[in-house]
C-alpha cells in the first residue's frame, strides 16, 4: 500500500516497525517519528494538543489535511496545463517523475493520473509501466490510453471490438423491433440524434484529436465490412466523422478527404431529399477526385453505401421520376436524376471496390435509364389510367380490369441490376404508402426473384411491414393475404430466418385484421418444427431463438 515511499526518502510502516523493534523507549521513538514525518509547520505543533482535548484522532486530522492538499495539487496541475507558460509541460514532467513511484498508492494515484492526463506526451517508460499493469491501465484517463493505443493497434482493437459488436446488435434490434409504424421506423431518427448514441459517443471520445486512432477505426470498419458485407459499418463510418465534425475536431476533419462530401450528404439525409443545389455540390466533390487520389473513392463509396444515404438517394429518385412524369419528360434528360443514379451505383459498388482495390467508379448501365425507368414509369401510367377510367361512365370505359402483368423489361432488371432493383423496391414502398392495393398485388409476386435477393433483406422487409400497416383493413380479404403472404413472404420464409421473423412481426401487429381462414393457414405454416415445441415445453427458450422465433 505504501510502496514507493522509501524511493522518495519518506519513512513508511516498515521503518516505524524497525524503529520500535530496536528502541528502548517506545513512546519517545513514536514522538520522534511523528516530529520527523508529520506536517512541517512549527505553529501547528502547539495546536495539535487542542485536537487531542476534543477527542479528534491525529489520523483523522492528517487525513483531512492530506485530502485538502491533494485536491489543491490536482487543481494546480490542471491550472498549469491550461496556462500559456512555455515550461508548463516541463514542470508537469518533473512532478510526474517525483510522484510516479507512488502510483500504486491509492491516496496518491489520482494526482499521478491527473499529471499524466495533462501531458501531451507521457514518457515512453511510464506508458509501458501503465500498460503492463491491468489495474493502472484500467484507471488511467482516456487521454493517456490514446497515447498507449496509437502504438498498440491490437490493444486498441480489443477496446473497440465490443463497441462495434454492440453497434451492430443495436441496428439489427431496431430492424426487428416489434413496433410497426410508417412514421417511426428505422430511418426516422435524425442524423444528429443517431450520433448521440452510446457507441458513437464512446468512439469519438476514444479517438479525441488523434488522427492515427481515427485511421485505425476506419481500417477496422473497412475490414469488418469486407468480412461481413454488413452495411451498418458504413453507417458508423459516416456517423463517426460527423460526430467529430460536431465537436469541431479540425485536426481530423481537415485531413479526411470525405469530410465535406459527408457533411453535404448529411444535410440531405436530414431533409430526406437531395435538392438541386446540394446535388451540384455532391457532383463537384465526385468530379473533383484527382488522378492519383482515386483511393478516396473507396471511402466515398462506403459513405454512399450507408443505408441512410441510400434511402435518401432512392427517395429523391422516386420524387424526381414523379416530377418528370408530370412534365412529360424522359429520365435520360434529367441531370439531377442521372447524378442520383451515379451516387446510388457508387454506393452499391462499395464492397466490390474495396475488395478488389480497383478504385474506379462503376459504370451505370445505360439501359437502366433508357429501358428500366421508362418501364417503371409505364406502370405508374397504367395506374393513373385505371384510376381515371373508374371515374368515367361505363360506356366510355375501355376495360374494367386492372392490369396484372408487368413489363418484361421491368422484371428482368429487378433480377439482373442492383440499381434498378433498389429503385423497384422503393417504388413498391411508394405505392404501399399511397395505399394502392391493386398496384401492390400486381408488383409483390415480381419481388420473389430480385438481384441478390434484395427484396428479402432486413431493411426492405422492415420498411415494407411498416408500410403494410396502412392497408390493415385489406388483410380482411383472402385475395390481399394471398398477394402478401402466399405470393411473396412465404415463398422463402423456410430458407430465410429473417423473413420468418419479419412475417411474425407483421402478424403480431395485424392478426386481428387478417382474414380468419388465412390466419389459420398462416399459423400452421409458420408453426415451428415439433422438436422446437418440445424444447419450449422443457423451458429451453434459447433454442427458440435459434429456430427462427423471437
């Protein structure tokens, strides 16, 4: 407990023990020890007997003086560090040298840690001693840990890893939330609100102004994104940069080539729309990537791969297409639309680019603009035409039935092209938001086969189930239940655990509205295997989680 005192020429308990062992007059020896090691203030000696008369133990008095002096010293350390004197750090280094031998003494340890905290560069030897001692490492300030981490990537990785896992768990929990709503979904929180999350705040604090640590975190995120293809790591990459931006950490923001692009995109995500002015700014950043600096495209693609960025880009694309339709204009004639598709394509190609290390913008297939989008717009026209015809007198109607087939070009591009598939999926969400039952029944079967099974991804299913709550009354008909469940969700629920879970989320919310015969069929179809039921009866709840239930 008192290790280190002899190094500083201060007597400790062992010295007192030795004195008492070898002396002939113990009381005199104790008085002498107190004189030599007490508070060296002449006027104090005459006052101490008064404390004795009041029954105040000397230990209690000395402890209170010690605590007061320690607080004053710590305040003084902070004052010196914040001052402007050129030799302020020299003073702190001298104090550290004198106090460090007592770092294991609980009462002195806070002072040592305070001095280290305020030193921009703690001597290497001291850092190694702290790193080697688990207890010291645990209690030292994050400012000291940063100096240790920057030269120990493995140790830093051990600290960061649990936070990254926690972040992914939180994102996935949000996607599988039992609350279904179009107003409060995965994309509802604003960028600033998301950045206040525990993980982002902790990582921001751990990095501070240290560019080396920031680069390490980015490398961890790239590696994990490559290993898992999990797009939430892309979200964290953008959130972390903007969290540092919020704190005005210019040391990092000024050296990250993606900063201004991310800042501009963040404003678009906040508005859930890319307006013409910001579109030009974003285009300027992309066009400004110089020869020899193409590697920045890897980071830009990750930022655009963030689901919150993709969501904004596709929503803006759908809105842009609606405007073109009202103006009788073609998609290929809209520079804003082409830019949105360019950014969407760059984001969706993030994994391939980082994996191959070929930093080149993927070429957007021209036929997506000249064939797929017109095909998608023709579906919108069909819908408008049918709506208008329903309002006409019966003798003027050309056909009383709603179209059931889809243009071959539309379905083919849903299967073969990433960008086209993303837009097709968001168009489905768009018509669900409009409560357009007919169009939904027409389109859902086409989603069974999509590029890389994108229609069965968690983000789309999370949004679709929320949007379907707007058509809750339609679930009273067998026809609509068949379109949603038999023709779409149930086509892959047995092979995809997540589809099973999202189907259960939807039924949990709408079971009172679902047609009774359809509900009975769904209950039997979605029922877990017999062996799982046995496990449940035996109380083995964990097995239920492993078998597609929650």
